[in-house]
């Protein structure tokens, strides 16, 4: 994408700042050149794109658009939605970076309730084409989890400043920044994915430990220690993945087992409470009622009545 002149615009009151850039023959031979770079902060309940959005990149979010370049769009606050022709309604949240390919139809917008803060940079050239050819970036993986990364934000800010100054060989300076961005994005996204997989494995291991110790009393801190992870992190990750704090999840496993005993065996409520390592039947009754809304005896009675009705 070529422009006849360099346009530098800064809308500080709107939280919008961007630059268009031009290239000469030397720039085109360098391997990577930058067409635009900018940032904008979109408040909740604000139309998107705003009227200050760069003219060459303005689009209707319902109709979408195609670009003649690659783009990185980095979300550092808020959340929203992204759509490609092949994938609709992809949720986007802070810490994620969107990779846009040339001539690829797409649309995205922040949530009305949250708005978002975005950084973006558009670029092209032989180097990025070579990276794509060798599958460093693919259309099957265009939303990358890089986290809230101050180094990446600093690179975007540096690129904006270099574009604003518009000095000789600024394109070459920007090319170096883009290459730094690419390396950082690849590294952070791959390591983030590995971390996610490791945490998922930790959660699954914790569930196995709980299931294997359902007849015992085991504290979440003990499980975290067994899995070599700090308890606070373990608790937060476990709750995020399961919806339950570890202690609550373990309790629900016991309640589920208690229901099975009440339905399928003749064990007394007292026997069940001791089997599941509750220190007293009263404690078991209270926990069961809080979880199910009824006492163990009433639960057993209703289950047996249901079975009797089905057999009539």
C-alpha cells in the first residue's frame, strides 16, 4: 500500500495516534516496510471505528474489509469479537494479538460494555512472505496469546515515535522494530501455549488425586505441594478451569459419591459419613443439605420413591 505523502496525525484527546508512511525503491528492497502504525483507546459505548480512524483503514464492522498488507493488532485492555470468512464470533480479550493477512476478509470490534485499547502496525515485504511460506504464521492460528507484555507495548510506542519523526532511513529503523516484534510475538505465544498446556495437565492431575483420595481427608495445600505449584496460583488456576475452588470441587466429589451410596446401597447415613471421612454425621448432613437442598435421608427417600413409581 503506497501513499503519495507521509501523514502524521495525533488525536490525544481521543486517545488516538497514528501515522501513514511512504516507501522509496531502497525501502522496497530492504525486505520489510511499514505502511501504518498507531494506537487507539476506545471507551465503552463508543462507536467503532471512530470518525478519527485512519482514512485508508476505515471500515464498516458489518461489511468488514480486506487489506493489502499484514497487520498485527494487539489488545491491551477490554475485549471484543473477531470474524473471518471461515471463523465467526471469535472472542478477543486483552493480552491477545490478531494477525491479519493480505486480501483476507475480516472484521472486528470492541465490546460495547468494555471498549478496548489497541495497538496496530501494518507491514509487507519479502521477509514476512518468507516467514509465512515457512509457516511461522498460519491462517489456522491468527489469535495469539502473548499476555500483557510491556516489551511489546514499548516496541509499538517506539515504532509510533520513529514514524512521527520521519527521519532518513526511518523505514529501515521500523523494519528492525517489526522484526523484533515478530520474534517476541512468536516466542511469547509459543511459551504461553506451553504454559497453558502445563497448567491444564496440573489441573487434570489434581482431579485424579482428589478422585483417588475421595475416602480420605486431603487439603488443597497438600495437592498443590504434590504438584510442585504454589497454592495461591493452584487455587486460582483450578477455579478458572473448573469453576470451583479446589476444596469445593473435592467436596462436590464426595457429595456425588454420597448420592451414589444413598441410591445404590443400604449403608446408613452414619456409615456413609464415616466412609467419606467426615468427622461426624451431623457435619455430613449439613454439607449434603447445603449442596443439594435436602438431607441425605430425604434424598434417599425421594430416589426410592422415584424408582418405585417407575416400576409400577
